[in-house]
C-alpha cells in the first residue's frame, strides 16, 4: 500500500497532468482541478485521495485517485448519480493506471 503524506494531492495532480498530456490533451491547472482539452472536448479532472462529495455540475469529469480508492469512489458516484459523464483513473503502485469507466 502507498505511503500517505501531505504531498499526496500534489502527486495525484502531477499524475493526472502527465496522463492527460500523454493522451494528447492540453492541461491547465484551475482551482484545485485540471482542465484538459483536446479538440472540442474539455474534461474537468479532479485529483482526490479519498472519495469526497462529487462536484454538483459539469459535462465531462474524470476523477484521479489511487487504485485502492476506485471502488469506493465509483460506489459513491453511482449513489450520487451526478448529471454528467464521468470516469475514474486509478493510479497503481507501479506507476501505471487503470480506467474504471470511460467517457463516451
């Protein structure tokens, strides 16, 4: 299991920026989130260590967390049923990642 430190959110932000940059998005930090844009698509990326209250609005959202938090976050999002499309990226210990749900 990953060691938790005060730099966790910064590490998740860096991972999120790196993933979306490799996917060809232009990334811009914006108020604790990341705005990722490619062509017409803009995705609001929210790094979070543990499941929190999901944002109330948006169109396309991606949450970046550690792999061990993916199931809890997915259950929370399904329970909250927000009015936007969402995906979850789970960062693994080997610096790879898994996608829980893809945006259509």
